[in-house]
C-alpha cells in the first residue's frame, strides 16, 4: 500500500485510501462511505469540467468535533477547507461539502452562490420542500445582501439558516434553468458582474429580488 501524505489534521485514524483521497475517522467505531463519496465526486467533476486534486475526508462524531477541528471554529455538521483541501463531517458521505471542494477548483462566489451551488449539486432538498423556500423567503423578507451577511455571521435562528440554504439552492436552480450550469459557474465564481447582468438581466441583487418577489416592488 502507498503511504498517504502527511494528514492535514492529527488524531485521526486512516480507514481507506484511493487514488483521489485519504479517508479518516476520529475513532474506529465511525465509518466512511468511500464508494458514495467517490461516485459523487466523479459525477460533480464531469458536471463542472474540473479535476479535483487529492483531498482528505475526516469523519467526526458531532458538531462539537467540527468546531474543534475546523480552522475557523465552524459550528456546523460539516465544513470544507480549500487549502489544504479537506472536509470534516459528521456524515459518512456529505455531498454538500464534497461539492464545495469541487467548486473551489473554479473559484469562490458570494455565500448565496457558494452555498446555493453546493446545495444544487448535492440536491440537498426534496422536491416537496422547494415551494417552502420561496414562501418562507418572502415571509422573512430576505434580501440578497442580507442572506450573504447571515451566512457569514451564522446569526439568527437555526430555522432561518435552514431557509437561507433552501432559498439559495432554489435561486441557483432558477438561474441554472435560465442559462445552464456552466454559464452560472463561470460567471459567479469569477465575480463577473457585467457578464451576470448580460446573462440574467440585472445585478445579482436585482435578479434575486425579481425571482423571490416578482416584478412588483419588493419590501425593503
């Protein structure tokens, strides 16, 4: 067996190794679904037209472990790190965080697009939850910039954060339906505001408001 490179994180047990990744767990009772991880990454690479460099996947027990091991003390079920490239997660295979690792190969958008793209690629929410996104988005009077700030600060209730993820994923789904995934990824990951305006008929904020609230004046 080829020995892995030095792990980014210490205190973990190497449980599997493939040509594309090393998989670790915090203790021997935790498992990693290597097959599901690899299958999803291969599919996402094809969709995005990228090749994911060698990465590491760390399975932990709970969100407290994610907080403890993540660089920015991220209190969540999972976190993706761009440099070095790894994910820490409570799940045996978290497609959302793996999607982040793939989109990082193109660039980073604002949180609405970063999280929306990851959610779209991972297909995080069931079809019957999607109408709820726009309903609750309007109810909370969400704005494009406000959602970005909430993502950065992780402020507000857990329920509101859940809605932010839903709304962001559905906004991305709307844009993909309008111009395709490749166009959207190329524009938002390069922060090309003029190309976005030409492709979608307005700034990200304007298009977000029009999508969520319609053509009539939206609440301010």
